């Protein structure tokens, strides 16, 4: 029986629409897609082998021929317009090919043509399909990139067979002197050596699922996240007020229980956490300890995505773009969980506290006085009022709309 390998590609980029060339899934892009004359950009190729044998990948880059100032030929320069790389069976990698345009290049849009050819090293079979429905389904998560969901339960994709792409490059602005060299770089992001760890974590989670679900009740999670969040956010430069702690713990517990209670979603929450524990030889006997001490960062990222979805639903519109959401998610992860800098307090509220406020009626605890909890949050919010002026005035608008709804 053919075993379908995890879709690693979908965790690095929105790859629900991708391409396939001879058993190689890929997406290519220009970064940046607009440069000044004389400027430097990169062709980025994110590729994922769907074959159980090595692939020899050949790429050819064709630059447009146009005439520049004073009749001189426009020059696009790269070290290797034709190149080949070897991709191992099932491997996922990122290829960067820098190139620059001449300082006399006319302003305008230029089509950069890229041709792909992947040749299997021998007889083999597919380990990733051309089409996958995934198991995420409809959810509040608009953008699953970077959340660890795609490799575990899949988010769905279609790989269209295509061996040629034309990417549009805009040249505009005053001429510049390019900085950086033209050396290409290939970074391996995942190999099949990493698969046994995922399967071991999946096996352990599946075998102990009922025990894990029994231990991770809403009230137990709420209390544990309340306590753990105090020290983590303090380390990121944010001392939580009582009302803030209430609603931060609320959205964390809500997210955990939403995933645990929704069929296949439980694996998307638990398997990455158990993988991290096994990778670091940590004990997994106590599910609550594993969830809080090992899984806090993973849950924080999921909670951020869920919170944005809740805010969008409450407002009836997309408040922030996918790129902005990823930036906030990475900021929370790096400051709160990795000790890299301090967290501006507005990003505690947008989205996490506002997400907790959006589920105030759905996620209440036994004997909780919700009105009193809302009063404590309102006081904490007033204490930080000066923070939410200027560029982050959006927080004020959202808070003032969500608070009355929670009180009704």
C-alpha cells in the first residue's frame, strides 16, 4: 500500500494552488517583485518531491531582450541561467537564484521565463498526490501557513502539471548600485529522515487519545494557561493585569478545546507537540505538562490564527491581511516563547485578548461571574489606554464593538 507523505510545502507558503513538473511540486516567485534599475532580486523556488526515488531537476531562466537608453541592450545577469540540482526522494527544499538588471534598464514590466524539468533516477511511484482534499475543512483559520497544520492533517491542494512559468518583474525608480552577490543557494527544509519522528508521535497520540482528552478539560487548561502566561509574558516585557490574564487564558483554552473536540483537528494540535517532546527526550506521561510546558508556543500560534478568525467573523470583514497576521504570529512567538525582544502590549490585545472577548459567552467556567470578568478587563484596558492611540487605534474600535456584544 502506498503511504502518502506529509505536505511540508503547505506550511511554508500558501500552496493550495501549486504546480507539478515530472513529480516535483513547486511554486516560484520573485522577491522583491519590484526593483530599481541596477537593482537585485531573487527567484525563489520552493519545491517538494512527490516521488519515492531521487529527482534530477533542471531549470532554465530566460530573460527578456529589450532596448535600453541610447540603444544599449538591457542586461539581466545571474551566475547560472541554466542549472541542475538533485532532490532526494520526498525532499522539500528552497532554491534561491539572485539576479540583477543593468542600470540603464527602462522602467516597465518584464517577463522572466522559467522552464522546469524533473527526471526520476529510476522506476518509482508517487508518495504525494496531484490533488489532496486535506482534513482541515472549513474553519476560522484563514491562513494556515506556519501553524504546523499542513504536515499533519493537510489543508488541501491542487498541483497543476506545468513545466513553464512567466514571472513579472517591475523596474521603477532611480538607478542604484546593487548590493549582494549572485551566488545561488539551496536549503533543504525536510527529508524523509524526519518522517519516523512524526509517525512515532502520531502513534503515541493515537494510542493515548482518550486519556489525553480526559485530562485536558477546559477548566484544567484554563488554570494552567493562566499561571504559565504570567511568567512568559512578563519575560516579554508585558505584566498581565488580572482581566488580561482571564481573557488570554480563555482564548488559549478555547483554542485547545476547539481542536481537541473537532475530529481530525486534534492531531493538528497534539502531534506537533508530541514531536517536540520526543525530539528533546522529554517525558510525555502527563498530558497537561506536555501541553503547557512543551506545547505553549504551538498553541499560541494556533490561538493567534483563531483569534484573527473570530475578530473577522465578529466584524464581518477581514481586519488584517494574511501577511500582517503572519507577522503578528511570528512576533508573539519570538518575544513570548523565545525571549527575543519585548512585545508591544497592543499585540497582546490584537488579536489574543480580543479573541478571548469574542468567545466570552462560549467559553465560561463553572461559577464564573462573567460580568465581573468583563469589568476587570475593561479596567485593564483603561489602564493601557495611551498605548492604543495613533497607528493602533484599530484596537480601540474593535474593543468598543466587542465589549457590548459580550455583555448582552
